[in-house]
């Protein structure tokens, strides 16, 4: 059998147009376009409520057993944002995101929504409920590796063909109205002999001049487990090092520039606990060279290491 259909009358179409114009939401103006072009509303505008217009529920993982990875962006929705001025909003992820595989990780970034923001961009009204995990127990070395409930890292990496090296610079990014309830975990490892591992409920690394993290909430536990080689080798750390591990309820490690600092404001961490195997741990930020304002921490924070270098704080482990 077939359902009967009919077209709107002119009076009905007029009523729809008036309702759209009175609503004043930009998104539904497309309804008028559909009325006059014959486009199907569902194809152009669905869903119309503006909630979670992009979502992922499938598991995302990297388990390649290659010897090394020199650059990896792994995200529940986007791996790397590489377009200046990009705006990612109304996005959600509920799938687990797991980084495992290579024995050597160098610049490996994993996030519930975005792995790496590599250009100035805005991420807003996003959420993650999936577990974020670094699970390679036998990795030999990991340098500049980060995991975050929403974003793994905010930083700009450019390849200098003359010098043959990757140059890291700061960028400006905005992360706002983000919520994470998924756990952010680095499993205990057996061979680790590196440095620079960052974990945050919202962002692992925030290396952005003038970058802001505002109105964000984390309730997922943050845990960076130790290793058999539990204290880092200072010879592996470069000048102006951020230290060994940084774990924060909102941001693991954040820094900008002297006259253009990063800002974390109006954020709340309600996670069960923030736990780091060594280094820096804070209820809001593990380590920050910037500004903290109007942020609240609930729950507990702990350090399970006997290393000499430890900075643990209810709000921040270390403020520079």
C-alpha cells in the first residue's frame, strides 16, 4: 500500500515561512530554501534541534605494530584540524579511542573528539563519553605524547626541510562549552624510557599563545600509570622541558608566550581522581604557564611515584 501525500497550500507555506522568520535561528532558515527549490528538508537540515549534529559511537584505535610513529593524530571525530579558522561545534563521541602499537612514539596525540589542533581553530559545544587510552605496554620511548578527553593537543608542527626537523610553535585556539565523562588513562608500561607524557580531562597539551579553555567540565578519571623505569632520565629532557608526566583534570600542560598567555577559566573537574605516576599533577592543570580563574576541583589527586621531582596540587601542580 502507499501513503497518500499532498503539497502544502499557499496559506500553509506562508505560515511556515513566518514561523521560521520569527524563530531567528540561522540553522532553520534552510527550510525556506527547501520550500522554493524542492530540496528535501531532511537531507539539508537534519537534525533540526542543533544538538550533536555530528556524532561517533564506534571504537577508534591505532594498533599498527610499526617500529615507530613520528606523528599521529587520533580522534573520535577528527584526527587533525589542519585548516586555519576551522570551527567544530555540536559534536559528540561515545566510542573508545585507543593509541597502541608502535614501540617508539614521537608526537602522538589522542583525543575524544580531536587528536591534534594544528592550526588556529575553535571547538565548542562538544562532548565525549568514550574511554581515551594509551595502551602500548611495551613502548620503548614516547616523547611529546598526549591524551585528552576532548583534544589530545593544541600545537603547531611544521617540517623544516632545510634543517630536516619538525619545528613546534604556539597557535591560538578556543575550546569552550566542552564536557568529558570518559576516563583518560595511560596503562602501566614495562619498557618506557622516555619523557613528556601529558593527560588532561579536556586537553592533554595546550601549547597556544592566547588560547583559551572556558566553561568546560570533566568528570572522567585521569590516570597516568608509572613504569618499571619509574623516574625519568634527565638527559632525555630538552631545555625548558615541561618535565616528565603532566596530568590535569582539565589541562595536562599549558603554555603560551610571555605577552600572550593561555587562559583556563570557568572550568570544573568532578572526577573521581587525578593520578600521576610521576612529575606534575593538578586538579585543574598539571602544569601551566598562564592564567587560571574561576575554576573548581572536586575529588582527589595523588602521585604514586618515589621520584625526586614531584609537583602535586589541588588546582595546579606547577604554575610558572
